[in-house]
């Protein structure tokens, strides 16, 4: 146990040091929100991957694979396709557009300028959705952190969550985008190493291979088309799992990485790194779940299934190595929570405070508003994370769907369709976000489809219909200007 304490202690020291260095380089709001658009392809790609995958990559997805076997692979496949398509279709155009449109720093800022919205309505709508769904998203990270500290250090759940939220607040508060991106790049490498190490260890040390061990327990776990009882999972279940990939186009914390890269020419290399990282990480996460089926003697049930990575690490490795692997869970949690806190705080400072309340606010004032917003939003997420029985994957899936449906169709259409109007953009965001909120608690038949799919479809239809009914010449001229 002392080795684990040492590993975690060193890890926190590194994060704090990066936060302090970034503090010294943060001079204005552009530095705090996008790092002055100064990052290279490697840091951009790795930080995008780490902020995307979060604690669910080491807890939620292995837990799903542990419970259902290769059925969980459909989620991984959908996410991999979504990652590739997002980098291919959105990254370059969004980077160019946000710079050409008066150096837009946030998504609401981009929406207002892309559609020449003098009413500022297109700042308020996305700001509200970001605030709501990011509070839930950050809470999923706190639940994951609480589960980690509870399991490793024996802390009561609420004390464990408190420890995690304090750590995330400190370096996000200090360094903003630079601290978040630097730490996320480091954490991406740590996450990947830990995920790959566990199934490799199982493959190399077991008397039988990983798949043979799973087959001995339940051969249906190796059939991606059946549940553990051998029943066909159904087309709706497969489509719902694959639909996770749609969420990428609307995740502000991932899109911010495209906006913050130094030059658009670096995005091709960044895409290759990001997609490779995602492919290895997703496959390894599913293998970790399968390794738990074959390698753990104690059965994990319910929310405890998301501890399969933790239990395997404790069984397979020396305490020092185990400490490094467990620190990878903390890395996964922090890499997403810090990015989401930063995006949400940037909405408060840039879009609400400067855009609506104090248009003449100084850069120093805006940076401090952003920093204080980090604390407030983290405390709201802390309140959502109070229930120790919450499942990380459930919280992530709801927030992911809400953001993906509200923003994804509007982002893609705004970058490729000149005739999209501000009324179409507003309708698309409202219909997409509200559809997810209404659809999520419904059950049975068609309502079993993951809410992101109907949300994205209805959002795209609403954006198209309202744009055709209420055309906007100013928005069309802005389209031509943004891609020059």
C-alpha cells in the first residue's frame, strides 16, 4: 500500500507543477480558453483522446464487457468510427472557421458569429445545454474517482469524491487550457499503457489463453450478437451501441482541441495519432473486461462490475506497478473532467459574462471569472455525484447523448451548408437537446433506442426545415467568409 501512496503522490506533484507552469504562461482569456492556439499535433491528438474517453474507458467500458462480453464491442466500434469521422469532417473546417470569424474562442461564440446573430440567442441556448450536460458529465468523473479512492484507500465514498474534486479544481483553476492539454497528453499515454498491460499480463501468465478462460466460463460472452444467456441482442441494441459514435460531432471539450491547434496543416498528423490511440485503447478496454471474466474468482455485480480493472490490477501486479496502473484511472477521470470544467467555465466568462453582462470587461477580469466558474461548476457536479450507486457509464451516456444531439448536427451542417440560417441552428439545438431529455426515461420498443439517435435525427430535420422556411442572407455571407 505504501507504494501506491508514493505513486499517487508523485502523480499529483507532476500535475501541480504543470498547472503552475501554465499559470505563468496564461496572460489573457485566449490563453486560458484555447492556449493562444499554440499547441502542436501530438499534444492536441493525445489530449483530445484523453479528454474524450474519461474514466469510463477504464471503468465503464471494461465493466460493460465484463457483464456482457463482446456485445460491448459494438460501443467501441461506434466510437472508433465516430472519432475518425470527427477528425476527418469537422477538425479542419472548424479550426479555419473559428479563426476567420473574429477568433471565436467558444462554441456559442462561433454560433453567434457564424450566423450573424445580433440577438445573442445563439450564445444563450448552447450555453444552457453545456452547463446542464457538463455538470452531469463532470459528476460521472467524480463518481469514478470516488470509486477508485474508495477501493484503493478504503476512504468513505463522500470523502473519496471530495479528494477527487479538489485535485481537479486546483490545476484547472491554475493553468486553464495549457495545463489541461499538457496533463491530458501525459495522462493519455499513461491510460494506454495501463490498458494494454492488463490483458497482456493475462495472456502471458495464465495456464490457458484469455479467450479460452472466458469460453470455459460462458462461451456466449465471445459472441457479439448474443447476450450472456445466448439470446440474440437485437438490431435495436446494436444500433444503439453504434450510435455512440454520433456524439463526437457535438462534444465541446473535444471540438476545443481542434480550435486550439497551432495550424490547420497539423491536423492530418494529429488525426492519425488520435485514431490510433483510440483504436488501441478501445480494444484493450474490452479485453480487460474479458480478462475479468476469466481471471477473477469473485463475481462482480451491478455497479461493482466497473471495478474489474481495479481488481485485476491488484491481483496481477506488484504494488508499485499497480499504483501506476491505478493512477491511470485517475488520469482518465481528470483528463475529461478538467476539459469539461474548462469549457463550461469559458462559456460563463466569454459568453455570459462578457457577451451578455459586461462587454467591456478586462482580460484579467475574464480570466478570474473563468477560474471562479471552475469552482462553482465543480461543486454542482459534486452535488450530482453524491449517490454511491451511480454507474459511470449511465451518467456518461446521458451527457454524451445530450451534447451530441444538441450540437452535432448543427456543427456539421453549419460547416458544410451555406444556406443554414440562425433559426435553423436554434431549432436544431433546442430540438436535439430536448429530445434527449424527454426520450431518456422512456422504455419499451422503439424507446429502447439510445436517445442520441432520435435526438440527432430530429435535430437535423428541425435545422433543415427552419432554415428553408426562414432563410437568412447574412448567415450565408458569413459562411462564405469563414472558409476563405
